[in-house]
C-alpha cells in the first residue's frame, strides 16, 4: 500500500489527552500517533480504560486534544487551544460517522425510525424529497432490514436491529471514515457475529476507511488490516493483522495467550493491576504486570522500535529490531 494510492483519511500525531481530576491530572491518552488510509480498517485493541473512547471523542471533534494534532482528510480538526468552528465541523462531520456501543443512545426514544433515517438526507440536502424513500429503502436493504422498521419506535426493535439502523444512517452520507467504538459489545452474543459480518461486507463494498475499537484481539485479527494495541493511554505495539502471531510486545502476547486458552477469553489471566492513570510511569506503562520486565523498564522511557512492514513495538526487552527501509 503506497501513499500515492491511498491518501490518509485520519492522522493522529502525538495526541495527548489529560483530564483535570481531584488529586491531579489523569492522562487518558499519552502521545498516540495513528494514520488510517483510504479503504483501510485499523483496529485499536486494549483493556477497558486504556483510552480508546477518549481517542474516538477527540477524533469526532467532541473533545479537544491537550497536545498533538488530529487531521481528517488533511484538515486539522483539533490542536491545542484550537477546535474547528461549528460551521467547519458541519462540513467535515459528514466524512466521519460514528457507531457507538449502545445503539439506543443514538436514537431518541420518541422518534420513529423513519424520521431518524430521513434526518441526514434533510440536514445535508442529499437528495430531493421524492428520491428519499427509495434511498432509505436501499440503505435498509444493505443492512438486511425491511421498511417495516420505519414506522416503529426504537424500543420496538432488538438491539441488533437498532444497531443496523444506526449503521444504515451512518452510511447515508457516504462517509470517508466510519468509527465503530465496540459496536457489538452491548448486543446479545448471538447477534454480535452478524453485525461484524455486516460491517465486514459493508467495508468491502463501500471502500471506506474504518477505525474499529474493540477489546477482542482475536476477532480483530480476522477483521482488521492493521492492529494498534494500547495500554494505559499508550500504543505499545502496532502490526498488520496478518502478522498477529508474530507480535513481540509482552502485553500483546499476553492478550493472545488469553485468547487462545479456551475458556479464558478475558484479560484476567494477566497478573497484577495496571498502575492508576494518575501516576503515568516514567518508563514502560506495562512494567508492573510484565512477566519479563527489569528495573530499567520502570525508569527508562521506551522508544518505539520498527520491525519492518509497519510493525512497531515499544519494549526494551525485544532486541532484534530492524531499521525501517524506505
Ligand atoms: N471526562 C473524563 N474525566 C476524567 N477522566 C476521564 C474522562 N473520560 C475518560 N476518563 C478516564 O480516562 C481513561 C480512559 O477512558 P476511556 O477512553 O473511556 O477508555 P476505554 O474506552 O479504553 O475503556 C480512564 O481512566 C477513564 O476513567
Ligand atoms: Mg470505551
């Protein structure tokens, strides 16, 4: 994949987010750089509290960054002390659509689905009134729903159906980037796979970029092009999904071990607790739970090393790094 063929849709450059809290400052995101190119699916994976949703909110212009820069389609949407005006966002918002964990939060409980689906067409003047119904019908077809949902209220649909409606509406504006923040974790296990299959098919058909937030590394290994692993606000490793088994960071490896131990598909197999986000360690954030850490890891800031083919990791214990060749 070359830069010439695939322009960047989203660029995060050394993004930091700090929240003032009683007793100090909480660092939710600590110097994160990610690029998502046209047509590419990038998954951000990590435990609860590692800063995934904070990244999403900054990218969607809901919150400003504390440090660093975020660009969407080359346009800066957030840098310290500066956010886009409402009008500027209005233009860009169309390009970045969100699908969040809980679909019922996206639809007003008193609004019929039909009105919810018409909103983007009206707001952005996407087509004439006469064309609207057939466009909406086509969108519903793409998410495998029929038009009977249009007369219903949100509570009359299942969680899976409602999430399909939210996805259909997000697609109405043909976004350049679809951000999905744990879109299946509030749904019944039985429908989670269906929604993932649907998103997989849509991303192939639509050719849009996708930023997919998940805590399920194994699932993302099959779904994404690239995987970014976060721990306590930091990227610890980034690699092509096809090379997941070649992960080098002890945290990624621990996640993989957890996944491939049948019946232990959660992260509790890791020993120890993450340090509180109020005390960001000077060295490696994973130090306190790492099976191979030494005292140097605690004190020394860990540089990101390149392992070729877009694989990078921040671990002092992994020696065989290779310089990037361009
Ligand atoms: N508005 C806020 N004020 C203070 N702390 C916050 C706020 N939003 C998130 N945090 C904290 O930032 C960290 C990252 O949270 P979040 O981005 O929601 O993680 P994730 O989505 O990975 O579970 C957590 O420690 C969380 O408690
Ligand atoms: Mg979250």
